[in-house]
C-alpha cells in the first residue's frame, strides 16, 4: 500500500451514526474511482468508531484502496489500517511513524502554514494537507489557505500536496491547475445526488 500514489480524489467520510448508510455511500465513492478513503467521524464514540473502521477497512480492501484513519493512532494500530492522518494537536508525525512503521501512509494537516509542511516532510510524512481553501461546510471555523500558498509550497515540498476545504467541482479546477496532487472532498461528494458519478467527475479534473 505504501507505494500507492497520493493523487486524484481523496474522500473523507461524513459524520454518520448509521453504519449501513456510511458503508453504502463510501462504496459508491469507491465505485466512482476514489483513490483514498479517510475515515473521520467526530460524532461517533470510541466503540462505534472502531466498529465502523473495521467495516470500512474490509470495504476498502475489496476495492484495493487505502483506508486512512483520522486521529486515532490506537485504532490504526489495532486494525492494521493502511495509514493515519494527524492534525497539529494529535500525535506527532514522528511518533506515528515510530508506532506504525515505514510501510504505512502518514499524512499531516498543515492548515495555512508552509513551515508545518516542511517539518512534517522532514519527519517522514507521506503527504501534507493545506486548507481550507474555500468556505467549508464540514469545518466552518477553520483557517484559510490561499492559492499563493499552494504555489509557494510546491517549491519547497517534494511529497504530495493535498488540498482540502469547501472543494467542489467548480472551484477544484484552479487547485488542480496550480499543481495540487489530490483534493480531499467530503460534503460535495457524499451529499451529491449521484456519488459515483460525482467521484468520476472529480477524477476527470486531473486528466484535463
């Protein structure tokens, strides 16, 4: 899994307590060609988080797509998940690498700070994520990142750059044209009328 490229559409699961629905919408995203799935659920308790992660892991393995766990290092270890995504207040990239080993994917949220991305890369992150680039329904009170930051980061960062925050089929085009490697999408994908078709349209932006 580790050698799989971080590119294209990176789907971040919606907050759902209905596990059956979560699996259904994620399966549709995978059927549309989503390259990575990040399991994030801010309303689930630890037991539900673990159970949903188990089901998502099996689903992702059926599609041969990496499942990245958000925040929960212990669950990533327990399930032998494909990777972990950490924020500034979570376990450090270096600690995550020490615990997970070198064959797992580790990504880091760097918000609008190029210095965080440089440090994450130094600490062996496999990708860095900047955002929010646009107004986000999922995280309305987040920091704002600019297109200029993306362009500047490309000159200093050699690992893949993921853009996140309020991304939809219209505004994603500029990010792709400016060189982001992947776009992380939640609301615009999982609340689409046709999730599978929308995933394909997002992926099509990288082929233009």
